[in-house]
């Protein structure tokens, strides 16, 4: 099973949070768009990192969510 298999089955909201974070949006900005507190957004991102095999927001930025593989073809 690939690195992104867990995310493929994720609820829409979880994908939305991680994709927004990957674009550089802050927890506050993400929360405002999804009607969540910044702290809740941070918690959800923390829980999503292991599913994607990353340990930080910078790791999210390296993911090509459209094609579901690390940017650059990996």
C-alpha cells in the first residue's frame, strides 16, 4: 500500500485541512475557512502527518496532492 493510501480514504475535511496547510495557509486561516479553531486545525494536522509520512508542514508542501505523490515524481 502506498504512502497516500490512508489519505485517499480520508474524509473531505481532513484532506481540505492538509491541502490548505500545504499551500502555506496558517492554522488561523484554515480555521476561518472551515469554521474550526486554530488549535483544532493544528491537532488535526498533527494527526494527519503520520498518515502522509511527513513530520511537518514543510513536508506537506512537498506533496503533490493532485497526483497523490511527492512533488518531483517520487
